[in-house]
C-alpha cells in the first residue's frame, strides 16, 4: 500500500447487474476531477466506451450483483488483476433487491424474458463476495459520496479506511429524531442496519428499509427486532418481506422469523 502514494494509481470501475445508480453517483462527483493528477482511469465504461476490463489495476471498484455465469468469470478476472477490490453499493455488497425472491430461476426467467433468446447464462443474483475476496465495502443504494471519497483518499495515501460498526439508530438519536419504530410503530430496520447515512430517512419520519445492509448479519439482532415487529402487529409474511428487501441473500432471516411464529403457536 505504501507504494500508492508515490505514483499514479491505476483504477477501474466495473459494472455487473444493477440500475447503474452507483456508477452515476460516482460519475457526478466533481471531486473526482481533483484526483485526476493522482489516478489513471483504466476502465470505466460509463465515462469511456473504449475502456479495457482485463488490464492490471491497483484498485478495482465493482458495483452490481453477480447475476450471470459470465459475471462470475468477470469478477474472478478482476480479482486476479487487482491489488485491492472494493464492492460498491447494495447490489455488490448484499446482492441487491434482485437477490430477494422466493421464486425459482426458471419462473423468473419466463416472467422477464418469456421465450426470447438471450446470449447470457442467468443465475440467482448474489454479492460479489460470494465468488471472490472483497477487501472493503462501500454501502448504500446508492452509496454516500463521502464514503467513496474517504475510502479512495485513504488508499491514495497508503492507508486503510475504517469500517462502520454501529447501526443507524445511533445517528438517529444523535440527531434527536423521534423513534419511527417505538413512537410511530413503523417497521424501521434502523436497529440492524449499518449507519453512515446520517439517518436520512428517519429524519423525514420514514422507516429505514435497510439499504446499507445488515450490520454484521448477527441473526440475534434480527430475532429481537422481529419480535418487536410482531408485538406491533406485523404478520410473519410482512416481517420477512421487510427484512429481506436488502438482505434477500441471507436465508437465515426467513428461518428465524418462521421459528418465532412457530414458537408462538406452541
């Protein structure tokens, strides 16, 4: 890492299956222009259609979920060619909303494509970390600009960014916002969601939907919150639906909620 402070850093931005909102968020940052004397953009199809995705880079930023067999091979190639791999956004880190389904791949395929012929091999959407080692995550849908600049800035000076290890609730209380869960009875995921958004949604009286992903994926946290949701009158299906919007790839959540309701019946 120390060498990165002495030369231009080769950077690649790679896109998998997504809405491209994360890339757009990054492309709209004027601050990137200030970094141009220090970085070399090797690959970024959104801003340069002549990009090459198989050249060595110092830092690879990957956004989007792995949703085709071709993308599995792509992320493996990116990992081989990169010193540091960063997953950017909810799709890359958690699999995205597209990873949340109780339908089979065949049923989804028929719903979306019908009988159309396509040139790729689909698979269930999954996080990048399912297939390669990810060195750092930048959370959000889309990520906060400051999170990206903080991570990139630390890499450029040969340091390493610290991860956020506390929930949205902390930011919510520091801002003095009324608790959407306890005071309004809304199914807020703030207690189990990684902070960093400054509790933007609760600040407007809107329950957190967990776009920054679960903090640590500690099922015990989800268990406690699910019990609170149940006390607030939510059904089993409503709780599972709420908790899996941005955590669809984690099957433990559904099993945990099922056990809670099975225990109630007994």
